[in-house]
């Protein structure tokens, strides 16, 4: 895959814009990270500043999604203003529709649908913003019961996009990530594997997807780690290892290609980047791991703020 060439020699940390593409998110400490009004203009400026800092630091993978508010728009504007930036890899995701209307207190922030109609609509929306800068398009938050794992019409649509040069992948969530990943690895179109990238939650609290991610890596997939800080739970609080250590633990996994930073401030990004300089033994933190079902239950109770 040509996009691997652009990642060669770059930072193994990528920048995700989930925390700055919309006013509300479930990361801890957002009141301190984002004081004052969170207007579209304020969040756009923050996103562009983070992208500038990330690029200057050697980050070349940027992660957005249709459901991340205006994240695709912010990234597209940043790329348009910097025509000389031609060495980055852009990944986005479809399958959730953002419904919060730029409100933190919305009753429903996003609605999930993995059907063909949603794919067609959201691909058009993504293309309208990112054009030919879209390198990787992933189904957002696949679980074992997702129809996306069995819908042959959808698979044909995705294979058509792959034939145009866009890498097809999926992100996973929930306590059965391993099952979803293994099911995805078995999906083939005309005898060829459909999914060439997997983005999954892995952190010191929730490492259960590790064996399946190793299988994905061995199958030739790009493996992207999200939520390595467990939405901030590993960065702050008594007994927390801290953001750089938690990210370093993810970087030490031999199957991890990219580990995402979800920084909302420049200071957070700088601290996250220290992970590449640390030598840590993830086994030191084995006692932090909890049953996957417990982790996801607790995550579901985190408030949007």
C-alpha cells in the first residue's frame, strides 16, 4: 500500500481530531482543556494549531470521522491552506451520523448505521470535503453483530472504493473487539481480503484485543490503536501511569503501526509525544487490566462534556 511509504520514517504517533472536531466529547478534564466558548471558529483554530504542531513534530497520520462534528472540514481546510503538505496520510470513518447540532448537552450525539445507503451518503460527504486526500476509509465501531460484516452489497461498494486506491478498514469497540476483528479478517471479495486496516481500542485498562490485533498485523493490516489513554483515565488521577507512559505501552506492542494521540491542547500533544522517547515494560502495569465487559460498561457511563 502506497500510504505505508508516506508513514515510513514518520512518528508512530498519529493525531485524532475527535476531541477538537466537536464541542462535546467523553474525555476527562475537558472543562480545563477547553475553557470559555466552544464556537466553531474557536474549535477550528484549536484544531489547526494542533495540526501545525503535530506536523512540525513529524506526525504524518491524521484521523477524523463523519461523526466527529466538523473534524473532516477542519482537516480539509488545513490541507487546502498548505498545498505543499503532500506527505500525510488521512484516515476517516463512516457509519455514525453526528446529531448533536454543535451542542454539548444534546440528548443524542451520534446515530449508528452500517447500511449501504449510509455508506453512499457519507462517502459523498467525505469526498466533498477531502477529495482525493482520503487515503483510508473505515467502518466506524464495528461489533460482532454489525451487518457490515455480512452485507455483500456493501462489500462490493467497499471493494469498488479500494479499486480506486483508498484503503478499506474498520474500527472496533465493545467487549468483543477480538471477535469482530477476526470476523473482518475473513471477509473476502473475489478471493481477496477486503479489510486492510484495523483501528481498535487497546490500553492498559482494556488490552483484550491484543491477540486479535496481532493476527491482523500478521495478515498484513495496518493496525491503529485508539483510546490508549482510556479517555483520560490513564492520564490523570491517583495511581494513573500518566499519558506518555500509557502511550509508550501501546507503542511497545509489536503489532501496533500507529498509536493515536487525542490531544486537545498543545501541551497535551507535547506530553504525548514524549512517549516515543520512553522505554517502558507494559507488564509493569498488568494489574491495571480489568474485564472487558466492566471496562466498556464504565466507559458507557462517562459523561459528554
